C-alpha cells in the first residue's frame, strides 16, 4: 500500500460514533460536502453510463444518494454507511417513491467489507468517505470486486492540502499537535493505487476550495458538527477542544491566516477518481503467473 494511503491511524469505532452523533447537525454544516457531491455527479454525466444497479458507499444522510436516484430514476440504488443513524436518515428521505422508480435499499456496513457478491453493481460510488477508513486501498479493491463487467467505479476524497492552515497552526503551537489533523493523500498516490486494480481508463483530478470563517472556533465547530472529530485518530494527542489549546490556536491561526476583513480562511482539496471495469488478467491474480508444464514424451 502506498504510504500516503495508509490510514492505520483511523479508529473505526470512533468514526462510527462521531458520525452517528453528528447526524442531526450534519446537513446544516455540510455545504462543501454537497458542492463536492454535485461535482462528482458531473463526472458521472460525462461518462454516459446507464447503470441498472448502483451502490453508494458512505452515504451519510443521503445527499449524493438522492442525486443518483434523481439522475437514474429507474435504477436500483443502494446506500451504505457504517453509521446506523446516517443510514436511517437516508432511508427516511426515500420513503416517497413513485411506482416506476427503481428500488431503494439501505445497508449498515463497513466500506472495506462490503456484504455483496462479486459483480453486483454497474456503478459503485463514494463521496468523501475514503479518508475515514483505515485501509483506502482495501476499500478500492472492494469497490472493484463488486463492480460488474462494463461498470464504473467513481469516488471523491480529501487531498493533502486540506486544512493545511489548521495543521500548520497546531504544529506552531507544538509539533505533535499537527497529528490532530488527519493526513490526506496526494493525487499521485491515489492514482497509483487505482492503477494497481483490474481497471482501465483510470482518471484522477482535483479541486481547491478556500472557505472563510469569522474565527477559528467557527471552523472547529463546523468540523465537529459534520462528524470530523480528532477523536477518530488513534494515539492522538489530547483533544482539539481543550479551552487552553483553542485560545492558543485562535491567536496563532489568525496571526497568519486572517484576511483584511478579519475572517480566517481554510483550504480544502477534493480529489476525484474514476475507472472502468477490466477483466482481471494474470497481473492482477495475486501477482502469480500460472505456468502449465507439459509432460515429457
């Protein structure tokens, strides 16, 4: 696994708890997540695919799942998330369905251990979930495993420039504090991991967003309200929400990253990747090339 895609620092149980706790506040604060979802859907539109069976991994409260349902009204769409509360929120939004619309299914499960047979879906998607799994490469392999011939896998995740100002400010306070911000992959590592799968025409690209906030506390509150808690990081330094640390962070952050109007800014990098199904040849069969020995005459 490429080093930049090693998320062994992720505590899956805490991720589940954080997002379950944030279910009621998530939608009010997930403006950027919806924007990235809209852009991810544009990637689907460019492909001209017409899938019958769709899987959305890490569906959260269901925004991207609903976009998929609107785009492919007759398709069977399955939303999957680690958090039961999030799945229930997605399910509640799908209660009204016209008779000619495809079935909607909702599953509580881990994106790295999908409970589906091989080749179950024509389109496998995920919007901003991959950074929360301990092994993103395994999640990609699972996406490819459940992908049917002719199918497309498509996902987004945050890139390495995400929250760089927050990471730098915490490091200025104390070097070990930088570990309170998740490390994110760069686009090269993401593309290299994708190319290790049995796929063809892999493509990766990125967007940079700069958001502004009235102060550092507003940024910290937003991260907490969408479930992006530093508690999900294993062996992290003591929490980001201590009063003393927040006061230090406010001073350091605003000194370097405040604009002329007194607002602080934060960078977010969105990475997008897609690839089409390809038959697994010898090079993907556990890197073992079978050799048939002919018997001697």
